[in-house]
């Protein structure tokens, strides 16, 4: 077992851990440990909300969750010799939930329109929740019947620390966007929010300044961050740009499983747990590989399905209005078409929506040049269902007479 | 071999075929043949531009192509008993280029900004072309070295005829969009254009009216149409909504291969060829399956790769401006990041761009809820290259001493 | 389309083709064509029995087939510059049945114990047959209901010509085996049989000698030959040892599909058809790669399934007698266990047996060291069935109350 | 985490555990726990030799290992309500090594001819060993350079307890085989051997009798047992015949990874560890599914490779003698051909042999009807190597001039 370089007591809040983590991005948050290139380490992580959501049958906790404390990150981890312009090579060696009956569960939440919102918030404005039980590699939920699948576990959030300049760029461009519609519900973006900033082991003197500057963790950015890419799973190798000495990698928001898009906002199956990493450095890799965002190589262990039902969507909205190559809208429609189908199979809309966020569903950008319609597709693996959900043709072969020729 | 229900002489224009096809969508274009449920038929197709592009080393033909004649469609094919509200079940039994040394090639084109444009038109404003040679299931190009891959052939365009009402809706919503910026280059959408309309076997009396109303074939719509979904390949089964008696299926725009998004506009490897189909009907299927757009089940023969290099993109534009969950922009950036990487591997930007459009590249909607950034990913299969394109870590194991323990 | 270097008129016998093929291996059979390294060519092939089996509902033709004329091979094809010790690199670019309604079918036969026999001949001593219809990439049979699958087409037989020395070695070792039980039914091996030898374009003077020496085509040998490896399908690259000047490649015994082992003897779906090849040479490759038998790289287009039912078998015979690490027996038992299961699903034993030979079933050597039992496994893809064939547990979840938490 | 129903202290011998396991099969070995249908449980297991092999650079421990104590099994576990004729449904929910730096390693051993032997013992008569380090899902070895792969972990040995009658049959048939050559080295099979029998919690009175009757654990048999099927990995569901009340499932011989055939005898990567299981019962399932040996459904998480180099072998021995459809010999030759190739790549024969036993290599029964030669194939995934091992053609495309057409 790799050495635990970041330790979590699941019963305590992140702020109360022996070495606390952080929930903002800032170059001045001190590394909690420095490792050598080639080292393999274990990092334990809290669930992204710091334990606000319970294993119960009410979604009130999702409805009332304080999102300003999210995401709880473990780290930063510095790597010896890593300097700006280098590439930090991170192997996801393994990942799992915190062992124990009280921790081996997760949840998927539909966040309400007035508290975070979600991808289909206009159709699903209220908070809902499904609790998932983990049975080894399998997940199943008492809230969504007849479904069982092998998780494609991954850290939803993993990234290197930004430089001062990069951080300033983030805050500026996001502030500019917010300013276009500051009262929007849900908001266009989240500005720094010092009130609930948690800044690891940062000492008191700098705290106010860093809390006021620290970027929120919700969006993915150049450094990786909250990409929510389900394929960053076991066996993957990720190449991150380094912006500060040591690289200062942090991670959290572990998902037992997720569908492409993570469409219910916390659409993945959220969990606390651990990740085993191997860390390495490629000197001057950023210019060598023209790295703007991370690149990665998926492992060979991702769940493999061969029997899909696929739903298409185009960029016309539900008022019949035509939008121009709007891939987001096309993906929304593909999801809504899938949900409509699943409702015919006996699921409620909320169950179907939660399922699309949590199961290993693939979302594809199929066509983006055929003006004015983008075309997206959602791949639903039929094998995650314990019953048949597929349509069949009406012309059935006459079988009674069939026999091998003798 | 299935009966040929639509025949093409590749040396003749579509208008001059014994039974001509069409290049507009309209319920009044007469079916050229009626088949029975369960029938298997072969449909021959012209290349989408009706032969404007040549097997040569100049992209002038792409630059000067008349897009108003596109796409050349074979059909409509009516199925006995199909009525509005039914589902037309179409199996893609097989597909291939027209046999013969003069026809077994294809091309990928970057369309110039002022003639169609393309997904990355701001970075690639000029016309370029790569010609591909087909060697059985493989494609390779004298214009892009060291690449060879098995095609995932499919009809880029396949759909049922719209009803009068649906057609009116299409024209209205697209006209409304065009009106927001009628002089844009490239345009926001293409309105009906009677001058170059080809309407199959429609008789003279109705021709003017139908030509004036007929919807252009560029965008995908509710009926399927120009979806450019690379996975509608051999062995797939598609479920189409039926809007008119007989269903009236038409198809064309055959692709030897394509990457998700078909990003260079004719990003696929375009070819003339044939498709074998099986046609069937599910009565009242539209309401039974809540069909808005087609749904489909992919076959089991799609090229299978396990060694990918994946590039991420987020919705910040190249001026550094933040956009709100703009999946189209995120996909653009993922593509640009991949192209930058391939340039480091010795390709020109145009070669890399053409390759992304043509090879079996996967485009994923990875995250669409982490405001304000959407996150898209492009999966480049390393095995399509005949040389190594992957980065390697700096810490190489010392091998000289290794031996099995005795 | 590649140039046709070996042409077949399907209505004529192999001996009556313009350029006849051959049904024996011998270095003195003249090459019918010489191609250059890098050339792509089409080779047309007769079905392996030269047309003895009909598209009908009686297996009498299988029962009475003259196996001494098998297999009908197209070739030899010489490659310029190939010399003994070189490696002949053969790409299987594509493959298909002869086009036309009279030729687009195939069959699977259980050969009777007293005419060829088969893998499970003690359980299935009589001749049976299933005729398969080809619908593009799909096969289905009026003799085996509820089954439809995408074929993994390949040449069952492909190999280079043996040298004089290698041929002598083959004949000697097989004669020695036959001598241990010369009257066995079915025989242990087939000796040369000049009566029905067909020797291509060989001139009269040498005919008697070569016919008397020519090796039968039934077994696979060092040169490849009748390997019946289902994965030598579209997109594969094979490396053959060269034993004579030019390499002299011949092929035939085309299969639309096959299960591992080809267990009913002509267990594959036999067809006449065509193969597109690319030919190349690696000088001195045999010693460089220590080639004894061919090696190959499969393509990326093989049918992909993810839902298997797997049957185990061990090396104890049906009299209860223990055999020592007998993998052949273990595989027999795995097949018999699968057949027994399929009989419970409503198939006759013969239907199940024919299906195992024809469908893309995988046969694995799972354990071969656990004395005294070898363990083999047969992987049956559930998705080839158009109905459910899987067992389900008795403990079904109670679903009626399930709902997402609100 | 599932309840631990069988607990192991890795530092103690199996006999000294709080509840000891067993190393023989016998119906009278008492169940250590009874669970309910649907229960999920964790079973901890010792490494198969009970700790005789060390993490060091000498193979003397393999050479001198006492095989009569193998395999150390955890169990039996009884399931309420299971009775003879029922089917025990076992889900492999997850599996892993015992956590901790002292336990997260494994080894592959070539057993010497005079102590167990192995599949290729005539070529590799001496003991060798490779120690593997586990890095999350990856294994690598200081004894085999440039190799790293994701393990396909599984219990090599898992089975239900035999009835008295079945046990008698086993002992009788194996004794009969041994009697044909009782002095063979290595032996044909292992008879009961009371001296080192470990019988769980069996009380003293019956011990002598049961020790004298208890079947050795080496071979797989009707009940499953030591099948060494690498695909019984995470997510698999296995259907076992029940022969005694409760079923009495036992398991052990955990493998971090294995190649088909487990050819070096302990060819897998052997480890101690834990397995999470779900247990269920199908009443009267044996007759319903005609179960003779277990059947199973693999999970969706097996390592997926698409780039294989495949080696063929036929049933001619290295003296040139022809054998009749000897699949075991054909598989041996395929393995030897692969080893010869890997030696050209710089590995020693022993390293290559150890690698074939340990890596996720596929072994296929390709042809078993083409008398007299069986044909087997070994699929080596190229992606487990950190360098290129593939041959390339001599005709390289001229690249310098290539450019996209403009």
C-alpha cells in the first residue's frame, strides 16, 4: 500500500482534520507534503460537500446544502524538482470508497434551481436524491430499481495549483461573465467567497488576502480541476501543466461512477474515499507537448459494453426555436429524449435523470458543422438494466418449424 | 445481394440518372419504389456534391464547390403500411464505395470561410483537401503520412420525409435564425433555394412550389437527416419517426470514415457508394417509445481501440473570454489542443485538422454542469499512426541488470 | 478495387476455370501470377468442396460429399524478391461472398462419422446441415431460429508453398501417424491421394509425380494452411515463412463466420467469395523473428461482445475416465456443456452444435497445469440471440415502492 | 465493506489462524459460517503455499516448496437453504491483495521438473521466480524489465464441497490414472496425502478418515475448484452445482493476474488477499440448466486491449513427430513460438515464460478438426510493454513530400 500522504478521518470535518485540506485554488496555499518523482502515494479525500448529505430517504439535505464550502480538496502535494513549464505526470493507480459499512455508499443529487441548479434545471427544478449502495465494484440504489452496474471510479476534481498570474486571469474573466447577469438564478459563475474559504495550513497573516483571491473550485480550468471526466479512472495517466514550484497537486470530489456530462450537477455517485497515485515530472513538457489543458491516456479497465441504445438531440429548444450549433442544447435534448424513453419503461423522470448522471453513460459530440443544428448522442448501455428495455420489431420470424437439415 | 432499388451510374450527374434523386426535403417528392416490411434492398448513392471534387492535388475544387446542390440523396423509398406515428426500423446491413479503381477513393475537405466554412474556420479560413485511397477496410492518404486506419463507414445523411407541417416548422424556425444576422459569412443557416433544387421524379406542375418550399439538407432535424453520426455503421439498427404515408426514406452523403463532429465540414471521408438496408415497421411506435429524434442501436463491428491520447477543452475562447457552459467552444478547444500536439509530431495544422475530421476519433461531452466551463474531450486512437506519437515519462527503469530470479 | 489476380466463375468447377487452382500443396505447382511487394490484389475463391453442397433442406450432400477434392485453393501467387528465409507479410484488406442472390449464402455441416467425422462425432455421428442467408454483415439461418450475428469473415485456409524438404517431412510424419491405426474411422490423417489431385497449371509431364507427393490440405502446418483461425479477419496482418522463391501464397476455404475450433468440421459458414490482399516482404524475417509458424496481428473490426455465458470443461471423459491434461477433451466437454444448456433453451442438439461452429464463439485454454485436469472454456455471446437465454437469480428485488428521494 | 466471514492474519500459518481453513476437499469438513441468500461477505485468503515463497531474488524457495500443503483454502461457507441439485450463484464483487507494504506483492514461479513441474517443463526444468510489485491496479517486476500491466485479479480456486459419492469418483478415477505410471516425474496426479492434510475445524475423531479420503486441491473438477480461469474476475457471476447441504463454498489461490493456461504452474501472480462475494441460490438449478461444470458470466471490467501479436502452434512435437489433434501440444508450441520471439526482443526464455503465465495473455483453441493438427493461438497484448515489440514491414512510405492539398 502506498504511503498515506493525506489522511482523513471520515467522521470529522475537513477543517478539523489533523492536516486540513482546502476548498479554493491559490498559489499560496502551502503544500502539505513533498514527494519525489516516481513516488507512489495514497491520498484520502472527503466527499465533496464535507458530509452535508446523508444516507436517508429525503432530499432536503441536497435542497439545503451550502455549496460555498465545496469542493473539499486534499493536498496540495508538491513534487521535487517540478517547476513552471514542466509537466506533472499522474498515474491513477487505484481508487475506492473509505472502507466500512458506514462509508461504503454514495449518492447522486439533482440540485434545485435555486441552489446550484443542474443541466436540465428548467425541467427538474426541485431537489431529488438517490442513495447508492456499493457492493465491491457494483453500485445499486434502493431509489432506482432494476439497475446494477460496475462503477468507473475517478476523482472528479484533480489539478495543479495556478500561478498568481493564472489565478488573476481566472478571476477576471469569470467576474466579467458574472457581470453580464449578476442576479441570475442559478448564477453564471461563482466569484471568490472568503466567508467559507478553507485554506489548508496557510498561516493567519495571509489568510484574509488569499481567501479573498482564492478561485472557487466548481469549474474545470487550464490546470485540470473539476473536469468531471469519468474516464480519468483506474490505470489512467494524466499530464498536467505545472505553474508553481512543486506543481502542488490537489484532488477530491471522488466519484464511484458517472455518466458523461454529470448532468444532475452532482450527477456522479459522490463518495469519500482514497486514491493511489504515482507522480512524476517531464521537464519542459508544456512547450514540448504544447500543453494548454491536461491530456491523458485512459487505462484498460473501463467498463466495456457492447449493447447500447442511443438517443439523438439537436439544437432546437422546447419552444421550437432554432439555435446555432449549440452543442449544449443538443446534448440536453438527447438527454431529454432518453429520459422520455425511460419513463415509458416505468421509471419516473427523476429516476431516469439521476441514472443518466450516475451510470457509465457516454455522451458524444456527433455533428457540429451542419448548420444550424449540432447533433449530440447519449449512449445508454442496456446491460446496466436487470430487465429488457429495448424495442423489438413487429415482424417476428416463424420459429416453430425450424430444424437443422438432415 | 439485395435488389438494387436505387441505381447510380457514377459517371453521370444525379439529374441524369435513369431515376433521379433529390437534394431537398419535401413530402411531395414522390417515392421511387415501395418495398414490403422485412425487405432487404440496396441503395446506390452519389457522393454528396454530385462529383464536384476530384482525385487530384489541388483544393481549388473544394474552394469553388457549389454547395447549393448538396446533398445528393437517393430515394425516397416507401415501405408498405407505414403511416404517420409509426416507426420505420432501418438496419444498415452493409455499406461500401462503388467498386472500381476510379471510384474507390474519397476525400476530406476543409471548406473555406467564404464557402461554407467549418468548425474551426477562424483558424483555418482557406480550402484544403486530403484524398484518401481505400484498400479494403483501410484508408490512407498521400496527403497525410504515416496514418492508416479501418473506416467506420456510414451514411452521413439518412432520414424520413417530413410532413407538410413539420417542413413548415423547419423553414420557419430557420428563417427566424437567419434573420438575426442575414449577411453573416458563413451563414447561420441555408434557406430554401429553388434555383438548384432537384426533386426526383416530381412532375412539372408542382415543381416550382416544391422547389420554393423544399428544406435544405444540411442540418440534422427531427427526422434524422444529416446527422453525420459515425456510429450509424455496419450492423446498426435505427428507429425513425414516420411523418408521411410510406415513411419515404432517403439517404446519401456516404462516409468511408469520420471523426465525431465531422469538424472540417466535409470532415468525413466522402465517397459515392452503396448501402444495403433492411426495412421494417413498428406500428404506433412513435408514441410507444416517445420518439422525438431517431434512436439507434450500434452494431458490434465498430473499430475497437484501447490506446487513446485524450485532449481536453473548456469554454474559454482564444481571447481569454469566459463563456457559459458552451460545449461547442469546449469541443473546439479540445480539437485545437489536439492539433497543436500533432503539429509537434510533425504534421501541419491542416493535416492534423483533416485527420481529426476523417479518422475514428471520439468526441465526448465530459462535463456540462461545472459553471461556467463546459469540458469536452477528443479521443485520438494512437493505433491509427504507423509511428509512436505518445509522450513518455523521464524516469526510465534501469533494465540492464534485470533477470528472473533463479 | 484491387486487380483480380485469380478469377472464379462460380458456376464452373475449379478444374474448368480459365486458370484452374489446386487442392494439394507442392512446391512444383506453378505460380499463376507474380506481384510486386506492396501490391494490392483481389483473389476469388470457390467454396471449399467445389460446389458439392446445395442451398436446400437435406443434408444428404454433406453425408455424401467427396472430401478428397478438398480444399479448392486459389493461387499460387508469387511475390517478387521473396526468397526462402524471408517473411511474406499479408494484409487481409477485405473479404466477402460472391455478390448475387445465388451466391450470397453459406452453410455449416456436421460431417458424419464415416465421412470425415467431426469434433463431437461420438455424440453426433450423422450428417446435418444449416443453410445461412447473408444480409450484409449479418448471417441468419432458416434452420436455427432466433439467431442473427455479424460474421467475422476470414479465409479458413491461407499459406505459402512448402519446400521440397518441408513437404517430405509432412508426408513422412503423417504417414507414421496413420500407420498406427490405418483403418480408423474417421482416419487419423489423410495421405496423398493422386486420383483427385488438382494441380493448377502444372504441365502433364510432372503431373503424376506431383499428384503422388502433394500434401493434402486438411491440416494446418508450419506454413499456415488450414488454420481455421477465425480472427484472421478484415484488417489482419499475417507474417508467413517463405520456403520457395516467390513465396507462392494460396488460399481458399472462405468462412463468413466461425466459432473457435470450427467444431463441426465444416463448422464455419462456408462460402465462395473474394479476398483483397496486400502483399509485402521482410527480408530474412524468419530468423529475425524466429518464425516457426505464422504470427499475426488481428484487425480492429472483429465483432465486439460484452455479454457472455461461459461453459467450462475438464479432461474427464463421458465414461468417467480421467485423462492427463487433455485439452482437446476439456474443450469437447465445454462444448457439450454448452450444447446441453442450449437444449434447455429449446434448440436441438444438432442446432446447438451447428451454432457453436458457426457463430463468433470464443474457445479458451484456461488452465493446463493443474494435473490431471485441463480446463477449457467456451464463450457464448448472449447478444447473438434475439431472445434471452440467460439464467436469473431467484431473489428479485422488490420494486414497487422504489422512488427517488425527494 | 462486507462482513469478514473468514479472517486471516497474514503473519500466521493457516493452521494457526483463529478459525483455520483447509487444503483438501471433503464433505465432512464443517462449514465455518452460514450465510443467507443475498448476503455479501468478505473472505480473506492466504497465498496458496501458506507463505513458503519470499520477496527476494532467489528461486530456491520455489525449488524446495512443499506442494503437499497446497492449496490453502478459506471456508467452507454454507448458504441457508442450498441443497444438492440447487445452483449456488456467486458474484465476485471485488478482490485485492492484503493491504500493507509487506503484503502488496506477489510472485510467479516456474516449478522445477522434480517438484511439481510445469507446462513447458521439458524446456524449463529448473526453478525460477519473478517477484511482482503491486501499484494499485498495476503490476511490474524487477525481474522482467519494461513491462507493466493492469491485473485481471481472480480467485484461482473456488468451488463447492463434493458429496461423498462425487469424492469417491474423483479419487477412483485419479488413482486409476496414477496407476498407469506411478513413478512418473512430475506425477500424473496427486493422490490423497493425509500427512499434511489440514481440515479446518474438523474434530479429532474423524480426522484420520477424512485426511485419508480428502481429495487434493490441484485439479479443477465438476465443482469448479482450481480452474485458474483468469476471467473469473471482478464483476463475474458464477453458477456452481451444489452437492451437499449448504453448498459449502471454499476458495483461495488468489491471483493478481494470470495468462490463459497459467503455464508456469504457479504462472499467475500469486498473492494473499481478500475477496468480496455475494451468495445466492437457484433452487433445482442443476437440472434446469443441465449443469455439469460451473458456468459463468464475466464482468465488464476485464482489461481491454486492441493491439495483439498472435502466435500459432500445431500438434507436432519438437522431435517432428505428428500427434493427433493434441490441443495441449498445440498450445505448448504456440507458447514456445511466442517465447522464441520474445527472446529476440531481449528477454531470457525464463523471463518470457514467466511473463506468459502472469500477464493477461489470451490462449485460444483455434482449430480442432483439421486432422491431424490442432491449432492453438496465444494472444500477447503489445500494450503491456513499455517499448515497441512489433515487427514492421520493409516498405516504408516516403513522407517528406506529403502535404495536404491546397
